[in-house]
C-alpha cells in the first residue's frame, strides 16, 4: 500500500516537474520575444536619433559654411569701399582746396577794404551709405564725420551763392546791399574755417584707407579672422605711419607734371564791388 502510494506521488511529482519546465520555457520564450521587441525598438530609436543628429550636424556645418562665405563677401565689399572712399575723396580734397584759396583771398580783400564776391565755389560730390559697408569702427566714425561736414559745407555754399545773386541784383537795382555784405563776410570767414577742417579730415581718412589697403603681409590673417568670428576688423594707425602716409599724399599732389600730362585748370571767378561801383559812377 505504501509502495503504491509512493508511485502515485512520484508520478505527480514528475507531472508537476514537467509542467514547471513547460511554464519556464513558455515564460522564457515570452521574455525573449519581449526583449527582442524592445531591442528592435531600441535600435529604431538609436537609428532615429543618429539620423536626427546627423541632420542637425549637416545643417550646422552648412549654415556655418554659408555664414563664412557671407562674411568673405562682406570683407571684400569692405575692401572695395576703402578704394571707393579713397578715389572719391581725392578729387573732393582738390575742390575743397580751391575753395579755401578763394575764401582766403576774399577775406584778405575784405580786410584791406576792397570787398570781393566769389562767383564760383565748388561743391563736394560723394556717395551716400558708404559707412554702412565698412567693418572698422574707426573708419566708420571718420567717414560719417566728414560726410556730415561736407554736407553742411555744400549747404553753406548754396546759401553763399544766394547772397551773391541777391547782392548782384540789388547792385543792378541800385539798392543798399550793406546788410547782405555783412552776412556774406561772416559766412566766408566761417566757411574758410570749415573747409580747412574738412581738408584735414579728408587727408586723415585717405591716409588711413591707403594704410589699410597696403597691409599685404597681414591681409590673409585679418581676412581669415573675420571669416571665423565675424567681429570688427581692427587696424593699427600709429601716428608716425599716419604722418608719413599723409606727407606722401601731399608730396604726390605737389609733384611737377611730366611731359604729356594735361593738368586740370581751375579758374576762380570774383567780383570786386568797389571796382564795379567806381566804373558805374564813372560811366554815369
């Protein structure tokens, strides 16, 4: 009886053992399958992240390349603007110099008691917006100052011409123009100071442009630095170098003309009031 009972118990133990193995196998299979799904999901996630990161990196590199190309274009525009400023202000300085000579002669005549009217003054012609194309703060400030000063001088020349025209008209009509003559004298004394100031500022900025354009050894380094950081281009203008360059410019302007050159002729027209009045009285 006990033996039979033991056999039954053993059969039940084997059955439960086999059932346990089946459960373990099923559970293992489910865990493996679930893990496989998780691994697939993880691989897909990693692939997606990699694609996104690659896209971001490509975008950043592409944007950086485009930005650097734009900076190189801006730097080239800056250099071209330096050349343009130099070429525009050189003839402007000649015009300002002619005005200074005419104004000084007129002031001298007033001081000697012989009023003289200037019938021809030269206005400055220059481009607008050039300072917006520069990437050096010192040159931006210098050009902005000379631009504003030359505009004021042009406006004063227009007003001076109006006074001259009115004096001539009142002279024809034999009206008293003494008040206009007082205003004229004050204006020419003021203008000679302003023109001398403009002449000095023009010489300074032209010299600086020449120095900036002649930095051959440092040019590539300056350009690459701006291409990388996009910050202000810094130039050094030591006083001795600036004075030397200004002296070279003045010497070049005063050089004797060589054979075959046709120098521009400048004629300043005047009207000596006392002489005109005297002639009219004599004719009358």
